[in-house]
C-alpha cells in the first residue's frame, strides 16, 4: 500500500539529488543502430538465451536498466532481452585499447573514471535520460572475481541517485543466470558457446512508487516537508539513507530472481 507523493515533493527530491547533465545533446550513434540490426542474430547463433518477461520492458521513453554482472557479454545479453538501445556506464579500462575503445565510443557507451567517483559519467547519464534514452547500470559496480558462487555483490548507490533525480522514470531489473558467467568467465578471451542463459525481466518500478510504498522508502509528503526545513547537509544524509535502501532492495530482488 502507498499514498503517492505529490508533484511538489517529487520535484524537491529530484532537485536535491544534485545531479546535472553536461548540457550536450545525446543521440544514439548511427553505428549502434546498424549493429542493432545484426548483432542479435549473431548472438543468438552462439548462445542459448531464454528471455522471461520481455513484455515488461517499456516500449518507449526513458528507462534505467539494472542487473547483476557476471561477464563482459552481459550488456549484449541485456540489450538482446530489452530489444532497445541501451547505453551502459562502463569502467575506463574498456576504453583504453582498440578495438574496444572504438566500439565503446562509436556506440555511445559512457566511460566511468573511478578516481572521480563517476561524477562525469553520471552527468552524461543524465543527458541520456533527458533525451529519452535507455541507460544501463550494473549496481555492483564490477564483476565478482570469486571463483565460486555466490557472485552477487552489495550494490553501490549511483543508480539510486539517478533514479531519485528522475523519480518517474522506470527502473527495469534484469537478472542473468549462472550461464552468463559460464559463457565467458572472468579472464577468458573467447566465449564458450551454447551455454544456457536465463534473462529474467522484472516489473519496472519508479523511484516515486518505491519511495512512497510501505515496503520501500515508506516516506510521504510530511517527510518531504520536514526535509525542506533541514540544511543541505542533513538533507544529504536523509537522501543517502534512501539511496542505500533502494540499492539494497534492488540487489535483494536480483537474488530472489536467481542471481547467483
């Protein structure tokens, strides 16, 4: 059960997040559109992917796709599952050597610099959403290097900040099964074809829906009114509590859907 937050409360939360775009227009590059036509067919020819819940993906408008991270091919599998262009936030290492650098830049992926805490990447992520695009984030931040399960790691809060910045944009969880890791384990240069992979798409939820739900953020307009009376430091503390809870519950959702 929940009582929806008012538009003014959502506007205050969004403005308090403190994330701004670069001011540059973002557009899906032509090469991405070209690859979108042919890569799915190639991927299907070497994998055994079973997509569950494809009808839950929003067919238009901005969306934030989140999920567990098991191998370097996870973004391709999630794009295949979503059937929409997704621009992923990726660590700088993927942009340092060719041909990876060319592919990442020419398909509009977003470089994340660890030393700056991803600030520049989050600004570009804002650009993607403002232009009505789809953003892809791995809340864990990186793949687990553990030799055996469990591989799922605690989530970071960057995606939760983005969700709060755009509280009416749907967040779409996609859970990948163990087959995704078996298909291309960490350290592997080549994939291992025909591994069975389940991609489970969950019901989308917005930060606004989650924040006001009794099992989510459990906040109401009175809570937001109390925030307005606080100084910036205290507002930040209270918002970070919400980000952490949102991230933890997203990770729990992935775990319950079978993320190894």
